C-alpha cells in the first residue's frame, strides 16, 4: 500500500494489489500502520456511537464548521472524509443537499449506512462508501464537492501532505476544506497512551503553522485557524482546532 493510503481515524478503504515497481516508495511500516488502524476501527465500529462524548464533540465541531462555511441545504454537496460511523455527517446533513462519507473501514461504513437507513434518509442524500481514494480523475464517478470536511482523523494519517492533496483534488473551484483535529500544545505530546502508538502517526496534534503550510502547499488559500472546542482526550484537557482553506481558480 503506498504511503498516501491512510489509516483514518474514522475511516476508509481496501487497498488494491501491491504494485511491486513502486515498492521502493513505501516501507512495510505504512502497510502495517494502515492495517492496524483498519483492524482497530473495524473491531470498534459497533461500540463507537455508544459514547456520549463522541456525539457532543460532533455537535460542537459541526457547529464550528457551519460558522466557517456557509452551508446551503439546497445546493451544498459535501464529502465527509474519514467519516467513521457518520457522527459529523449526521450533524451536517440538515444543512446540506447531500453528503458522501468515505472511509477505509468497511465496518464503520456499514454502521453509517445502517443508521442512515434507520432514519429513513435516502442514500442520494447521505451515504458512505468504503474506498481508498487516490486523487485519480475518475474515482467517485468524477464527483466534485463544495466542501470537504475531515474531523479528528488527521493525526492517524502517515502523510497528511498526500491526504490533503488527494482530497483537494475532489474539491470544486471555490470550494473549501475544513479540517478539525487536536491543537498542538506543550501538553499534547503525551496524551496518547502507549497502546495506541501503533495507530497514531502525529501524537502531538498540529500547530497553526503546520496546518497553514500544509493547506498552502496543497494550493488552498484564505487560510483560517481557530479553536473549535475544548474536550477531554484520554482524560487530558485538549483543544480542537478547525482549519479552513479555499480552492481558488488561479
């Protein structure tokens, strides 16, 4: 699996066959890292929605997203990248025309689609797909999105550069990327217990400068960064940021 297929915090997809001529580009570390995440999220999918704090966090993050981007229920087409069981999608759905969730974990995707079906929502309004997108023009039927959101997943990606480039390729010109994750502070370095270290690539979270550089290098402009909410992470108080950038037609 190449270095830009990511384990996602709440997420995505099945890798294709290994292409041996590319093997110099990736170490086995990437594959085992992604596989560890896929396995972990597949195994925990059924209990994921049982945690009340997960729902509260999704409510707060989606409120920050709606403040940052002017959602229109008649027109806004959304991708929820690394969507997990769909907590963020569910919060944004009333404000969007349609939402497509993407995740590498089939179990998370199944849970997402099952809850959509229980709520009587049509799949053309909200559905999740288990896929590993690579930024190729024809993937997802060539769909382009007004806004792509990614919540609490960036710290699981080995290469945030590759992920950002790939998802930006699915944004319409004039569209926006919204990423929420842990804000890097002195205290964030050690908040991931050692038993999660094989799942988390960026244990210290991200600083404003790191996110700005990441977004600008992916061609996004009008960067903004703010504290979206405070939360507890493995018992430690943390801040979650919301970073935003726009894809402009230069």
